[in-house]
């Protein structure tokens, strides 16, 4: 099956959906967005990365920023923060204006530090799957760069991670088609959610939401 361009979803939505399907649906279906400090920081980091005019060559590596990507089979579109193209005359693909074959190595820049949940890894994996489809190559690894720790975390693009991407996108397309907004399911990430005042207006007007989260989440509340 191939998706029509009109039905493409944003790749960046994967991290929202992974964190909370309701948050994703409020942003991408209901079109609400509340920019808190964390999302503002994230936007500034990304603005610094996305400069499509800038292609740097370091030895046998080409570095590009802000490449637009898409996949018809996954039905998604988006932008890569940084893609390194490593010279690889066995497994690489052709790049316009450059001799030889080049293998993409996507790098996604993130605020904060590495997380237990797979949200960032799923987004990176989806970017790699788009690049594979566009260039006819196989990509086995990418990396996440965390702004707070200044560390580059290598990510193996395994089959289970790819299956999770496919499954999540199927659900997102289904929700989008039906205009379905999942009900509130309080979780420990709610207090830091950029949409909490829209999602949980009654609770957030109280002096402190802590008793509510403690009651709902018990020992899971941090
Ligand atoms: S406040 Fe909680 S339930 Fe509501 S969108 Fe945010 S994370 Fe999801």
C-alpha cells in the first residue's frame, strides 16, 4: 500500500504519540499547541540545525542539514536535523553532484538527555526508513545528539524498532482518518506536558495538581 501525499503525517509526531497518543492527537488532529519553555528550547536547537544551504565536506563525509524526507509506504514527511553521508562504494546510493556512492547516517538533535522511552529512537528510525526508500539503500545505524549532555548516542536500527515505527504509524493514520482524540490517561509525564492546561484545565487551575497525580498514579508518580 502507498499513501497519497495529502494523507502524509509529520514524522516529528512520532515522539508525541510515543509520549502520549492524546497529546499527539490534540496537536495534529485538534491543531492545538501550547509552547512551553521546553518546546521553545527544542525549537531553538532545531533552528540552528536546519540550514539547507549549508553542506560541509569533511574528508570522505558530506554533512547536510535540514534535508526534506518522505515515505509513500509509511505515509510520512519531515526534515532531518543532520545527515552525514559516508563514502561507501559497496552499500551507498548516488548523490546528485557527487561522484561515488554514499551511505546516509541520520543524526537527530534533542533537548535534554537520553530517555528510557523509545520516542527519540523511533523518530530517528522513521527518518532512516524514509532515507532508505528515497535512496534505495539499507541504513543500520544513526545517532541522537543530546543538547544537555553534549553526547552522541548511537542507535541501532533494528527490526523490532522498525516494526514499532510501522505499528505506531498505522495507529496514527487510523486515528487521523477517524479524527479520534484518545481520552485522558494520567501518567507521570503529565506535569511536564506542554498541553496540560488544555488537556486537564480543571486540575491545572487548582493550586497544585500533585494530590491528583498521586491519587491516579500512586507510587509511579515522581
Ligand atoms: S496532560 Fe497528560 S494525558 Fe494530557 S496530553 Fe499531556 S501527557 Fe497526555
